[in-house]
């Protein structure tokens, strides 16, 4: 028997043993990560996260819409609510007359602000005609406000005469505003800007007057209206001065 034959059996046994060891090692080694679909649990978690994010965005948008709606509703009620209350209470001043006086007062505030600007840019001698026209309008407006107060005391408001005079005063005041607007400085001082902000918002004054009258006691409603007529009177041209710097 040759030596090769004698070694054949032990060699085969050794090769089988090595094969068994390699197979066992391969089976016990950790699996190599391969790209593929995520496990079902991970997909569920991802779907939940996406859903939660969508719900949060939707909720935020909904809150924003509700907030804007509440804000605009509050502004609407603030701006028009007193009209309803005054109608229910029986306003002694007709609504069309009150609206006309509010427009006249808005023009008064505009003329006052423009007068400040013109006085800041030009000397008194250069504004003689404007001062004369202003004082004429102021005298007529103050007389009209006093007459309206007297009519309220006597429970008789001449609607036709009041409306005609108010409309004429508004036309004259607008003409004066147009003249004064051409005499405004290019740059306003801090005091002049503050003065215009303080006196230039006629609609805010209108709303504030309306709510003060709406919450007045029944016996005080006429008195409050007369007090507001006094507040709406025009000052003399010479007394119009801006805020101190």
C-alpha cells in the first residue's frame, strides 16, 4: 500500500471537519444589512409622526383663522356697535344729523392739522386770507353747534336747516384744506407729527363719542350730546398751536 493511500482517509476527515467548522461560523455570524423596506413597526411609527405633524399644522392654521375672525368681529362691533345701541335707546339726535356733524368734525381736525403745517412753513402775513376764511368758517360752525345744542334742549331739531348749513360748511372747509395742503413743509418735526396723530384721527373721535353716548344714562344722553357739541367747536386761527418740542 502506497503512502498516498494511507494519508487519503485522514485528509478527507480533516477536510470534512474544516467544512463543518466554516459552515457553523457562517450560520452564527450576524446578517449583513441590506437595503430594503423598513419593518412594519417603523412604518407605523413614521405614519403616526406624519399624521401628528399634519394635525399640528392644521390646528395652528385653524387657531390663526379663529383669532383673525375674532379680531375682525371685535373691530366691527367697536366701529358700528354703538349705532345699534343708540337706535334701540331712542337717540334724540337723528342719525343723519349726527353723521353730518361727525363729517364736519373730521374736516375740522384735518384743517387744524394743515394749519399747523402752514404756520410752521410761512409767516403770519403770508396766511392772511387763509386765516380770514378759517375764522369765518369757525364762526359759522360754532354758531351751528350752539344752535343744535339749543334745539336739543327744546326737543326740536330742525333737520333741514342743520343739514344744509353743515353741507355748506363742509364744502368751504374742503376748499380751505386744499389751499393749506399746498403750504405744507416737506419734513415735519417730531412735535408736529405727534400733533397730527393726536388730532388727525377723526374716525376714532367719532367712535369714542358714539360709545360715550351709548353708555350714558337716559337722563344724561342729551347732556352728553351737548357736551360733545362743545368739544367739536372750532378754535380761533390765532389760538392754533402745535405741541411743544
